[in-house]
């Protein structure tokens, strides 16, 4: 028996990590297809992720992991305010956000640790550009970037709440290729098989960048990238998880090109968030 864990969002990843740690897969002889569970743990555990990127001298923001409110306060005192906290093993930025002072940090850290076993206290990069790349890799180490996207809002506004443009509109050619090459190097080093996305903070006036995180799964960004490019990410990722090289996977949309061909866009796709307040009772519409 086999299982693919990268298609069910964050919940599937969290369940798979617990089952792996409890020895359930091994007990029942279940093979995990695609990205192995230890690789998922390396991307979701903030300290392990920073350590893995350090092995290839990649850039992450100055940060410290914490498993208690007091540890978070001590880390923030060293890093300075304002600072950013990020939850590990969390969906859609749940529990993450900017903290302006110690009181605000204590409040945020308490909430974050109620939904996550670990948080990352990180140097603020508020005002930097937020850019992400969708990447696919197969078992033969073929790796391509399918789509890059840029948030209209600077870092500090969650991607889900922000206007997003595909492809990016304000990156220079050098910046685009620098981040593309970094994405491929990171995904290969981590050992992801299938689809993932990598998120960056890019300084608006220099070539300085930091890697925020890698999501080793299909996400809301994957759906946007698929619609924007006509590259069926879920379909391709499923084939790659089965061990089929991307040179043998035909794009189900074009029915001509291989999955190893990177799409080229001569148009812009924009995602604008919509909050359907009619679903909730007692919400002010003013």
C-alpha cells in the first residue's frame, strides 16, 4: 500500500508526520510516495529548515526558535522590535504576524503556541517585496520553476489576504534569475519530489533576499499558478510522486509539451482576495 501526503494541504502533512513518528506507516508496510516524511519535517520544523539551508549557505532572516512565551520574549529582546513570529506546522500563516512590542509579542506568542508546538521569532523585514516560485522536481533530479508570483502588498500582509500577480512585475531580469536558481538549488538540496513552493523576502532597492519558507505540498498558490500558466500542477505532481520522470509526463492541458517545459507568459494574471461576509452572522458591512 502507498500514500501521497502532499495533496491534502497542511492537515495531511501534520497527520502524516504524527503517523510517521508513531511508526504507523512502518507497522502496516505503507510506502510514502513523493516527498519523504523526513524531508517534510525538515521544511516544517523552523530550526531544522534553517540548519538545512545553512548547509548550502542560503540566506534566511536572523531568527530563533521558541517553544514557550518566555523563550520568545528572550529571543525578541536579542533580535529587537518590531519582529515577526511564524508558527511551525501551521496552515496559511495561522498564529503568525508582526509584533510591535513585548506586550504584543506575549499576546501573539500565546495564541501561536496554542495551535503550534514551535514558533520562530524573526527579524522584521517589513516593507520588503514578497515573491514566490512554484517548483516541481522528479526522482531523476529534473527540476523546473513553473510560475513566479509577486505580492502587490509588501511583506507583513499574508499572501492569502494580498493581491498577487503572476508573473512578477517589478523584478529585474537579474533578480528573477537569481531567485529562480536559488529555488532549484534549495528544492534539490531538501530532496522534494513532486511540487512545492518557495517564498522569498526581497529588498526593494538591492539584490538582498531571504528565504521565508518552503511548502512541500500543493497549496492555494499552486491553484493560482495552474490557472495562470495552463500547467496542471496537481496532475503533474501526482505523476512525479509515482516515480514517473517529468520528461515522460505530457501536459494534460496543451497535450503536446512535456512537463519539463517551463511555461512562458505574455500576459498578467491577478488574484484579488474576496471576503464573503454574508456567510457570517452579525458581521458589520460598513
